[in-house]
């Protein structure tokens, strides 16, 4: 083994939560190392961003680079169910915040954020897989395996686990608990959609409900150059009734919906179809001695409202603030300062996700008689501002949503 390298903070993973957290801590003057198991660029799922993301990209000093990159501009979301269509525009939201976001191929987006963090002085080691964690001493130690299988140790004052679906510390420390949600499966790929101009609104993610099964839905996330990410989410037992392999299965599912069939009539399939199952995850605690969990390493709800990257980045911002105080010797309470506030917004999203699958949210979003005020408040949640408690649909999500669903019903 090499002699032990010492850092103020070590971050596991260079996805969005790892890059934002590491840059925020570096900007506050700390010596930060990111350990990333893969080589970038690499494929990742989660391509439709919410407006609130941009607050954290800006806080980390990366907004200019992001705006300059040429990602697909996104101004809201559209919902389709048979002949029904409803859209929301971030510019009309109740909360103060960004009126747009982007739809991004994550290989480029994640590389851009990681490169920006590195440009600001964060040390990033690729092909460095964290395999062990020891927090029995005064400072936590990580064991890392490099690209030729050599092991070494890294010591720091604190570890942030931003390993996403890798869930390094939840697994090593036995922190995982079952999610509130049943297992669902997503089939996902990228296509050259070749959709004619005006076939659909490319500035919005399209969320399309299956014509006969309200708990089965599709997405189209348009990118520039007539390319799109497309996917279908359904219970695994529903998917199992369709032919294999994954590409045939996805094509068969898409053929059942008139909107998806129309938009993708001339699509060219040129990318492998990936299957992703049982992604919903939770933990019994988001922090412990010498560590905190960011983004998907802590929890993941569901893809329907594109909330994953926003929750991930918000956790980075809050953890960086709390950790900065701790490293300066100030008193912090990780429950009060990090976990409880994080869980507040996650809980708001949870209510909306649950309401999507049991039909209440679909009732509201397709209702013709929704008032503009209510639309603006719901729009804010869908723009990611799920921590703005001046919004009644955030402060009391369940009660407000039930009230409106009853009225719309
Ligand atoms: C089907 C589906 C669709 C989705 N769609 C959206 C969407 O449209 N919008 C949205 O916002 N979110 C979406 N999400 C969620 C989104 O994918 C995640 O919320 C987001 O990527 C979380 O970011 P992160 O930084 O926490 O983790 P990740 O992006 O997963 O990054 C984690 C990094 O850690 C690295 N790592 C893992 N293990 C180790 C290890 N042992 N050592 C070192 N490094 C390691 C990985 O290589 C990876 O680079 C979707 C999720 C699913 C399942």
C-alpha cells in the first residue's frame, strides 16, 4: 500500500451531486478529492433537468459553461393522454426562480460539470473505485482500487458519498431501507427521432400516459439535432408480457400509444436499449460519523417528474454548507441542518409521485377547470422548487392535492 494521502473532504463519485458538492467545498477553501470509478464521458440516465437545478449550477460557478454548451433548452413539461394534452411553463411558476432548464445527454453534462469542478481546483481521480470505508478512528479512511487493480488508502476529515446507484456507503454500512414505492422497470434508449417540425414541443419533456394503463407511461426528452431520449416505465410483471429482447419490447410498448407512434414514425434506432429495474431506494439515515450521503446514494423516488438531479444537487449544496461550518469548528447538527430539510422537499415530491400512479395527479394535470393560481403553484413543484414552503402545494402537498383532485374529479 502507498502512504496515506490526506484531504479535508473526499467525495465518492463524479456525477452531478459529486461535482457540485466538490466545487462548492473547493470554493470555500477546502482540499477536496473526488474518486470516480469510471472514465468520463460515460452513459448515465436522467436527462431532463428542472429549473431549480440551475440555482446550484450557478452557486458552483458553472452556469456560464452550461449555458454556452448548446444543450436543448427546456421551458416546461407536457403531459399527453390519448387526445388530452396539458403543458406547464416554468416561466409561469409561483416561486421565484429560473424559468428554464436543459435537456442533456448525461455523458456530456456530467463531463462538463466534472471538468468545471477540476478547473476550479478539485482533484478528480477517474477509474478509482472505492471498496471499503472505515470510520472507527478519528478520521474516516477509504480503500480505493485503481485501474490496474492496485489498492491504496485515502484519509480525510469527512466523506461525502455521491456514488448514485452505486450506493457505496449505504451498502457497506448497511443503511439501505426499502423504498415507499413498488418495483418498476424502465426501458430507455436514444434515437434519431426524425420527427417533422412541429410534431411536438421540443422545449418540453413529453410525459405520455399509456392509453389503457394509467400506471404505465412513456417519455420523450428531445435533444438537439433531432435526437431524443425515449423510454417506457411499467411494473415488471406488465413488461414481462411483451416479447424480448429489450428493443423489441420497447417497440411493442410504443406501438400501443398513438402519440408515441406518430412522433416516432420515422425514428432511426441506433443505440442499445437499456433496462433499469428496481431503482427506487431509501436509507435509514443520510449521515453518520464522518460521512453524509448525497443524491441517489441516499434516496431515489421515481423518474416521472425528473426530480433526481435536482434533489441530488440540492443535497450537495446543503451538505457543503453544513460541512463547511463543521470544518471551521462551528457547531452543526446534521439532522437539523441537512437531513430534515432535505427530507422535506423529497417528501413533497413523494406525494406527487404517489398521486401520479394512483391517478390523482393525472386528474389534476388534465383538468380543464384548474385555476391559474393553482396551476402556478403546481408548476413550481414541477420546476423543482419543492422546498419553497410559501407555496401551499409544498407546505401541505397531500391535503392541497387531494382538495384539487376532488374539485377536478
Ligand atoms: C429510468 C430513470 C430515469 C431518470 N430520469 C431522470 C430525469 O429525467 N431527470 C432527473 O433529474 N433525474 C432522472 N433520473 C434520476 C437520475 O438518474 C439521478 O437522480 C442522478 O443521476 C443522481 O445523480 P448522482 O450524482 O447522485 O449520481 P450518479 O449520476 O449516478 O453519479 C454517481 C457516480 O458515482 C460513481 N460511482 C459509483 N460507485 C462508485 C465507487 N464504488 N467508487 C467511485 N465512484 C463510484 C459512478 O460511476 C457515477 O459516475 C432518472 C432515473 C431513472 C432510473
